[in-house]
C-alpha cells in the first residue's frame, strides 16, 4: 500500500478490500443528513440568506415589471404576469438550494476537508454518502421552496387546488439537480471549474420560460429550451399552481426522476473510484 495515501483513505481502502462493499442503505444515508443538520445548527444564516434572491426577483420583476406587462397567454389561458413568474422562481429556488449545496460544499469536503475519507472508514459505503448528501441538498431546496410558497400564498398567487403537490414536486426537482450536482462535482479539478456551474445555471434561469412563455422564442431555441431540466421544473410547478394540468405533467416528472437516478448512480460510482482506489 502506498505510503503517500491519507491515513483515513488507507483505512477505507483496506476495509473495502476485506469487507465486501454493501449497497446503499436508507438508514446509513440518513446519518449523513443528521450530520449536516448538526453542522448547520450554527450556520443557519447561510441557509436563510439563499431564500432572498428569488424573493427579490419576484418583487422587482414579478410585481414591478408585472405592472407594466399586465398578463401573458399560456396555452390559450391568460395569466397575470406575477402569477406566471412566481412558480418559475419557486422552481429556481429548489434548483439553487440543491445545486449550490451539492457542488461547493461537496467539493470542499471531498478535496480539502477529506470528510469522506474518514466517513468511509466506517461501515458507510460511497452509495450511502452520495444518497445522504443528495438528500440533504434536496432538503435545503425544499426549505427555500416552502418559504417561497408561503409568500406566494400571502400574495394570492396560487390559484389551483393542485398546488398541494407543489412541495412534493419541489422535492423531485431538488433530487434531480442535487444528484447531477454531486456527480458533476466529482469531476471538478479546482475552484476555477465552478465557473461552468454558473455558465450552465444562469442561462437556464434566464431562458427556461422563467420570465417569458416558450412561444416567444424562435423555434430552434424552443427545441433547446425544452431539453433543459429547469424548463421541466418550471413547467411542473407552473402547471400545479395555475391548474393547467394535462398529460405533459408526467413527462416533466419522468424527466426529473430519471435525471436524479442517473446522477445518483454516477455520483456513487465516482465517489467509490475517487475514495476507495
């Protein structure tokens, strides 16, 4: 065994050779979530601060510009502009909470704090680590979504009983983006690579029907937008809050679920490769 390995990594590698690696366990993964809750007991301000960005967007663009725009037409239904923008910002809140927790925080634990080297010296498997971190990231996104939904209710921007499914939908959105975020982080070489996160997230936020209906884009751009995950997240939440529910709802759900499952599989495999070899 190489003497240059970190001691905790040596233990994890030796354990993996002696004891067959067990599959992902919900109980063991929940311990990762419990650890994150204990860590953030003193850092709750960081979580709370992430709620205000979409809220300011709602107040400035949704309410401010909405007074000038008036209404928009979606699938033949006329919606107030604020009611059109608000569910998109809720979906963006779920995305942002999941993405930033599953990229920046995971990278620091993986590359600098060496947190996972110590964790894998226990009966925890890479699958447990990946599942636990993804669960915590989607919970953070759910916190943002819940607070934003309360604001929407207070402003009278929820017009359908289907809105009771908004929070489960936010969990699904968080799962999809968190899983892909963890998987992508395992390929990052340094902090400079996080520029690619912004390069992907910001254009999605601006163009994934957040502020404009899909019909306003050229046909070629529409095809690109429909392929983005945030588009499906936005349309899912918007359909539920406005009552424009049809068969496309299952497409949005399936897209996000498959995205999350693929991300989880890749993340677990990459963590096993990075930490146990």
